[in-house]
């Protein structure tokens, strides 16, 4: 199992502060929960004549990612820029780079990057040919079925099969869908065996039943990528491997995880308002762990001070621990 984009919704980079909080989240997560084999890092945009400053690589420096295998990810449509960045990443000791052909964000797609590159199979073929003529590192790809239409993937099958890809991760939506609507399982089922590369499935995996149903439907697929579901239920993979876990123990472990992450952030971020903004961002996802998610998040979102925030967090965990200790099924 791979974590998508270092867990997708927390990957939008607005500077080194975001880099450090992503690293802290990844490392804290794997200290408290098991089941992940790797994480795909948030993408680094590559363009021609780019100055390769140290800050571009901070998120993927090996010394900052010792707890979980990390796969660097690049996004772009210029082969020279991709190769220039790939050489630097290889010098860091990495043996694989993921090419993002799946990002659906309009600001990315309109520049023919991410899923916005998919309607141009001839350009993708030329891009990959230039890369594979010079590359000395494995290349995997994360893609969607297309940008406008799921049928765009039909023209991409011979393109991807031309090159010795490490793997091909397919999210069966279009870029235009972004993360709305349903995945096109029927289209995925009709094309996934046509690829020569190892296929990784990604999309709408939220429960253990989702995993098992997909494994039954696609028994040849051995690798799976999961994103937001791990934020909402960090025990998902443990429950997949071990079965149902004790609810009281889960709550205590989840509480330990959240307080651990908060402590790390509070040591790094001295400005009270900035710290609360970061934690509220994460609590939008943490709150989904609770049955009354909206009420839990509302309990925190108006906090103005660290002391108030800490007290409110303590109240939330005290309430759920009290409820479970009194439950006849606990």
C-alpha cells in the first residue's frame, strides 16, 4: 500500500513551512500506525531554466524521511527540465521517480501538466522518448483515464507500452471530474490488462470492504494507493491486515498521535495564530474520525489561543474516551 502524494490533500506547497509540516505528519503517522509500504511525495514542478535551489529538495531529503520509503514525484511537460531535476534526485540516492499525469487542478491542467497533458498522446510520447533516452533511474507514472473523457486512455495505452515503466498507477476518473462523481470502474476493468507495466489502483478506497471488493474484482493487481481515507481512518490498513481493533485502544492511540503531532508543530511554529491555523487545517480531516465530525471541528475552529485549543482538544478526547468506557461493547 502506498500513501498518495504524502497524503494528497495536505500537499499544496506554500513554502518551507508546508514542507516541514508534511514531513512531520508523515513521520508521526508511521510512528503510530502501520500498514504502509511507501509514500509518493508531493510533486515538484519542473520547468526549463529552473534554478535548483536547496528548498526544492527539502521535502525529499533522505535524512528527513527515515521512517517510510518515499518516492519523489515530478510534474511538467518539458523533458530537459525533467531530466535536470531527475539527475539531482538520483544524486540523493533515489532509484525511482514518479511522473504526475493525474493532477486535476485547473491551474495545473491548463498548462498541459498533470491530467491536462493526457489529451496529447503524441506530446507525451515525445516527452517520454526524450526522457528514456537519457534517464538512469526508474520511472513510474500516476495517471487518470483522461482529462475530458475516459476514452482518452485508449490512445495512451500504446504510448505507455512503448516504454519500460516501473509501474502505472491509474485513478479511474477524468481530470475534469477532479475528485467529484464516481470512479469509472467499468472503463478501468476494460483497459487495465492492456498495459505491459505493473498496475497500481487508486481511487475511492475508504474501507476494508472497498479494498477486499477491489481485490476480488481485480485479483491480478497487487498494489494499491490510498489518500484521504488514511486521514479519516488511520487504522484502515491495520484493520485490513488484523481485523477489527478494540475501539478504546484505537481512541487512545489516535489521541496519542494527534497530541504528538501537535507537540512537534508547537515546537516548530512559535507564532500562536500560525500554529492554530496549521492545526485547524489538519483537524478538518482528524474530525472525520469521530461520528459527529462537524460538531468536533466546530468545537475547535473558533479557538483564538493555544491554551483554549489545547483545552478543547482535551475535551474532545475525554468525551470519546468516557463514552467508550461506558459502552457495553467496549
